[in-house]
């Protein structure tokens, strides 16, 4: 069997809010959730499992990158702008309010409700 990515737990201050953010941004349907997880399902059955971590006062920031097609990028980027979400063309956050055209596609960086660094790109790096 080839190696495939199946799921990851994404720490959240409010798991419902974080899951809703990703579902609305990327136009994803509701997914079955269980136990301490609120799930968001991506293509190929990959799950993002949002969870509030007991005893954790401050969530450590993680980086998550999402590859989308040009049409979804346009719609999601429009939603980010309409919501007034701060965004940058670069991970160092030196180009606010912009997107980039690196690697033959477009990209943008922003934070999710829990403060994770999110990257949305239209072309893979390799």
C-alpha cells in the first residue's frame, strides 16, 4: 500500500469555530464528528480534526498549506477580503494585503481563528 496522509489533529480554542472557518472558506460539506473532535473532510478522505486541548492555555502556532484550483482560490480570497482577514503575500508578513505569483501559481498567507499560519496556493512547489 502506498503511503497517504489520513488525518491530523488541529489544536483550536473553539473547535466548532475553527472547523466552520475552514468549511466556509474552502466550500466543504459537514463531516461526521465524534468524541473531542470536530472534523473537516478534504479530498481523498483526509480529515482535519479540530480539538480543544485540555490544560493548554495558549495554542502553539502551526503551519498548514492548502492546494486549491484557481476558481476556488478566487472565491476563497474574496471571502477573506470581505471578512477583513489580514493576509500577506509572504510568510514573513512583509507584504500585507497582497497575493504572490511564485512557483507558477498564486498564493496567500493568513491566520485561522486559532492563530495557525495558513497558506493557500494554486500550484504545488514541486
